[in-house]
C-alpha cells in the first residue's frame, strides 16, 4: 500500500499502545539534569516532571497497561518511583544506549508480542505540550490512520512559529484526504542554517520534525525489514523472547545490546521509506532543548530577566536565574551589570554561562566527567 491508497475509520482503542522514550541524559540541562535524574525526571515547570506530564497526556485515552516507558538502568528506579500507576513490566531498562532505532525496535517487539495487530505511538518523555486536548485529538487521528493503513509510517509535523536551526524539518507533499490532516511526506531535512529555516517558514510547506511516530507493528517490521534487515531480525527474535517472559527478553538484550550499531530511527527508517504520511499538527510543542527555552514560560521583568526565585537586579538584562535548591536553602540572587546569562543553582553545584553558549554545556559536562573529584556531580 502507498500513501495514495488511504483508508479511514473509527479507532479501536483496544489495539492501541503508547511507547514513551525516556532514556536520554539531558546534558544541556546540567547541573539539574544528572545521569540518574535527567531532564525528563526533573520538575522544571509546574509541579510534575516532564515524564509525568508525558504519561499524563495519554493516560486519559489509554489504560496504564498499554503505556510503555523505555529508559535505562541508571534511571529505572527513579522512573518507577515517578510512575507508580504503570505496571512494573511496562517500564523497561535498556542495558546501554544504542540510539532511537534500537529503543523503538525493542518497544515495537514488546507491543507485538502482546498484540500482533496493535498500532502504537512512539513519543518522547521530555517534550512540553501545553495544549493537551489538541495534542490528544491529533494523536487519535494519527492512530486511526495507522490502524486503517497497516503499511503506513506516520509522523507528526509541527507547524513552525519561527525560523530556527534547532529542529529538523519535514517537507509536505499533497494532502492525502480532505477529511483529515494527513499529507504525503516529500523529504526529511536535517537542521538547516537560519537563512534556510526562514525560507522554509515563508514557503508554508515545511513542518518541524518533533520525533513522534505512529504505526502498526506490522508497518514497523516491514519498514525495518526493507531498510534495516538486521534490526528486523532482532524485532522477530525479541517478539519470541517477550512472549516467553519479560525476564527471558531482558536476559537476552543484556548480551545483545552492546553489539548493536547506534543509529537513530530517522536515519535508519524515516529518511529512507516512501510510505510516510505527516499529520499537520497545530498543538503547541517545545522540546526544551537547552536552558534558554525556559524563558518562554517563566515570568519576565521589564528587562527580560526571568527566575523561579527572588531576584534584585541593577543594569542587568536578558538573564535566566533558575534555583533548583531545596526551598529552605534558597536565597536572594542579586545581579549588577550582568547580561545575557544563564545562572543555575543546585544543592551541590552552580553554573554560570553566556546564553549564546548554552548549546555547549555538553562540553562542560565532558570536562567535569574527566575529573575524578567531580564525577559525582554528573
């Protein structure tokens, strides 16, 4: 089936599963983000972590036993503590990081072992989506499309609000059906320079690639079999092991995972396949890529300084002050003649960075990692 042969229908929710990818380190949010409690487990905005918000967006739609979380060994204890509503066997720890293609294949195999006719959505644990009902409507539309078109790979394309080089883009082709928001995907584009991003925005034909995917287990297997046959073999192998028992599967991946080549699901599958549809999505979305992203959601003063705690400033502009210390340890922060800075406090570390250098915090983390006296701060 091609994207030109489109079927529509009513969603059978009993066949729907959600897989949330939650194994990232979130290094650009150091010193709050740590290996055992990374960005997605931190409470940055509101009173719940980003992971808890991600589960909360889908839990009204689907029961807890059909929501999976893929994390890692270092984080699984914290994930289970934050998500007591999910069955223990639905929180899966990868033995080591092998990028998103492997994580998606593992999740797909587990879902297929439980229900070979299932459709599934692959979502991220660290995205901010304030317009929850619009997102839920879009997700239902995408799952319905996947259910009725079992060979189709579907992704959500976010309508861009500004030109940015922080995201990849998807070029839309023709509309597939007047009754929904699905378009043919013409091509995936890696993060462009800012001038190219302006052209994309002005054309109206491009959407942000949010890294959210929806498909049937059958479509995922077929796509892997065509473009990543080794991963397809692992998919079938893991389905068999998962049917035996979760323990059998986990024992096997402990040995097999380190031998798998790292590759993202975008490179491995989405940029190669032709049977891809894009749901034109208009919910508010932010991947919170680095500290300055929080300035979009924290209250700002007249000089564009923002903070989650008390500050007094003189001749200081465009600063972010984020205090993650225990409330009893927090103190007044004062700035004099400081501009364009990110200042972050935790109970055991303080970071001060120029806003324009926030993407380089990974370099800072690498330097800390190289010093034995401070590795405990990671």
